[in-house]
C-alpha cells in the first residue's frame, strides 16, 4: 500500500482483556518497528523485525506483550491481560533500510484500558 | 546509551513570528542519523528531515531550516514566518546502534 496502515484506530479494553493490534507496512519494506507513545511523551521502542525475524524485543515492557510477523509483511502486537498502564498510542513504522531512509509511521492505535 | 533532549516542552508564538525548536543529542556512535518528525493532532508522525553525522551542511526547505552542529551535539529546527497549520508536536530523533530514539517532543502552538 501507499502508507503504513494500522487497525483498529481506537481500542477500548477492559482490564484483564487480551488485545491484538495490526500493522500493514509499506509493500517491500523489510524492516518493521513497534513503538509505544504515552500521553505527552515521545515514542518508545518496543520491538523490531527484519522480514519475519524478530531481531530486537528489548523494549517490550513485560511478558504480556508479544509481537509476530509470520510471513514478513503484516505484523500483530498482542497484549495479554491488559492493565491500565498499557493505555497509550501504539505506533508501527516500516523502512527499507533503518536509518538511511528514515521510517514511515502509521497513524497508530490508541488503546485505552478501563 | 543514546539520548535526545528537547528542553522546550511547549512554545507559543503569534502567527508570522519565527520560532526555533532545540534538540540536543548524546551518542557514542561515529555514524548516526538525525531526524525531525511532526505529529499533528491526527497522531501520525510525519517525516520532515534526515541528516547523517558526516554532513553538517545546514538545510533549508521553504519556511523550514535546520542547523546541525556536531561541536555542540545540536540539531535545531527553525520555522520562519510561522503559520497556524504549523501547530503540532515536533520530535527530534537519533538513529544509531540502539535504533531510533526520540526526544519527548515540543508542542508548538501558533496563535492567529
């Protein structure tokens, strides 16, 4: 597609519920990133894929967070047993070559845990 | 670890004024890239500019200009003759060995 597409745009979850956030990167972009942006803060790195391989997951805040990209294109970020502190905007970005060409970001999914 | 500091949390100016957004970074890498992104209320991060660490030439794009100074580890962003549509949160970011690291952002308010 022309840009990075994320769905849903908004998600309200009850505490304890599991959620799945989807990212459809730009066609041909091998690198895919997930970021978490709390209110009034800058995006914080969660995890990085190159094709289907998850090369870095050092930013995932707990083992309740899990990401996958099984076919090297669409990625899903799953949060199990959501808690209020998980409320944030989750941004997905893709890139041809990280750094050199910059990242293209999606519009994000705003998750609110009530 | 690399770090990006945007000391200005919020700036408010009247339309047509010039405004400079500050960015200071820390890194041990010799090769790195610096970015500015704009985040309007819609939430999407819009890429504005990328500079590599070996290119200290300043850049001008219309009303936007960037001043990269390695000696002070700064990459400042100036908007000339600001417009209401420039109102947004602006993020400076650094890409290095630790990936892409963002500052906390500067909320720019342009009043008519």
